[in-house]
């Protein structure tokens, strides 16, 4: 089945930037919607942003709009999350996940695993001085 690996996390200062990558193997991502999610300690996992299989439509939480940008490069089998103007409250483990082409409709809802069936192992993002 589809395998996903996140990379690009690390420690950055407030106001800094990171670019996360989600690379797939076994299958191509061409026909999957890909979402980015995050989970901070003692908090539930939440949707951050999502991109459709066509790449023509994206979604994002209001808290990250204008700061985070999701994109995909099917030739590299990779989806990116460019994160700018990072804040301490962005600190979390960030996960990417693949779902049905229409899964982005549900990226911010509950029961995420009902719509996104393949998940990466996560990459830690820490925003601190």
C-alpha cells in the first residue's frame, strides 16, 4: 500500500520558516488527496492544510492561512508544506496522509482516519527562542 515519509522538521525561531516534505513510495500520489495534520502534546490531531489529487484546490485552517502553503509535485511523488512566520503555537508533530480524491472535504473534521487511510510517521516541528 501507499507509504508516506515526512521530512524537513526541526527547531526554528519564531518568525522563521520551514518546508516540510511528504514523499510517497510503492504507489504514485497522482490520484490521492494529500493532507497535512499536526498534533501537539495533550492535544488532538488537527488538520492543517489539504490539496486535491488534481492540485487545483487547497484548503487550510484559518489559523495558518497566509502563512502556510501546500503544493504538490507529482513528478517527484512529493507534497510540500511551506511554513512561514512560524509561531510557538505551531510546535507539534506534523503528519501527512493520503486519502480518496475527495478527502480534502473532510480534512478539518473528526474521524480523520475514515477519510485518510495512509499516514506517515510524523516529523517534529519546534518553534522556540
